[in-house]
């Protein structure tokens, strides 16, 4: 490998780690922002959509898609919206650590749902990894029963995340991921707006948030959503899917460390929680290694 290629590789690895760190930071912002989960996600996707729109205009990249693609992206946006609402709802009723560990079960649900959706056989190794994750979830339920609602919401967020990721893995084969992201975020904004019109909460929206809420929401919508998305996509051109998957699994690790820094004793859990977390995170890190070996055989 030439010095130039090595420099590019190291640069992209640094960008990816920073992006994953930012993803982990979203949980902290979710706990700091005072508004409810639906309102928070509504502001998040509004700010992110506007930011990406200006990105496309300034970069000169085309946003034109077919009618079929538009509806595919737009309806997938509803699942994205549901995922984020469930994620932030879990944080509001439990802790950042509990929510992020539950979200790590995304690997389990993907192993189950992807073969069903794509009509392929389930691998024995997937079942084994899934059983380890289930054991970890059981331990967390057993020792952190006071956070049952948050655990259920966190696991539901993982299911939604798995669904839109599987859908996007197919859509990304035919369209630019940045274009997909823009229309999905816009779709998420549309569907949440429809929901808020029906529950009439939008009619009471006065945009009179505290200064700190506005600052946190701007960071969440621009840096943690729009910028992180573009950065995450850009590095995938030079890094292998295996390396991206492995580093992406650091998101809950970064998030839990940040939660301890920001919230201290509130994020302290039982020994059972940490045992369950170790099982889940261990399985999550083993999964891409196992998948790489399977693809080679």
C-alpha cells in the first residue's frame, strides 16, 4: 500500500470513529433535551432535512428521483421516524446506558428479519449469536426490572432500526445513499407532522423552547444527523463493509462512557446489567468477524 493510500485509509478510519462517537452522543442529547420524544424527533428531522437540502444545493448534486423511488424513500422515512421516537422515548423512561445496550440487539433482529424479507436461509451461526444476545437481554430484564418499559422501547427501536437498514441495503444498490437519506428524513418529517396534526400537539407548538434546548436540537439535527450521515456514507467508498460494521459497534460503548461522564451515578447499574451488556456487546462484535469468515468459506 502506498503512503498516499495509507494516509487516506487512516483519515477515513478517523472520520468513521468520529462519526460513530457522534452517534453515541445522540443519546446524551436525548436525555438533555427537555421536550418529549415525538416533539424532539420532529425538530431533529426538520433541521436535518433543511441542512441536507442546502448541502445538495451548494454541492450541485442532483436530487431528482423516479416516482417509484420517491415513494419508497418517503415511506421508509416513517420507519426511521418510528425508530428515533422509540429510541428517545426509551431514554426518557430509563437511562442512556439501558437504551443503547438494548439498541445493540439490532444485530439479533437483523439476523432474524433479513432472511425472512430476502427469502434466504437462516445461518446456524446467526442463531447462535442470537441466543447469546437473548441471554444478555434476559439478564438485563431480570436485574433491571424497574426499567422494563425502557427496555421494551429500546428493543422496539432496535427492530425498527433493523427493518429500515434491511430496506436501505436494497435501495442503496440502485440510488445514491445521500439522496436516500434526504428523502427519508423529509419523509420522517412529513409522517411525524401528520401524526402531530392528528393528536393536535402541533397546534400548540409555540417554538418557545429554552435556549439550551435550541442549542442541543441544532447540534442533534446538523452535526449528529445531517453531517454524521454524509460523513458515514463518504468513508464507505474506501473502507470495507467488515471494518465499517466492526467500528460501528462501538456506538453503545462510546455512548455508555459519555453517559457516565455527563450523568454519573444515574447511569450506574447492577452487576447483572453489566453481565448482560457484556454478552450482548460481545456477540455484536463477534458477528461481523463470523460473517467475514463465512463469506470466505
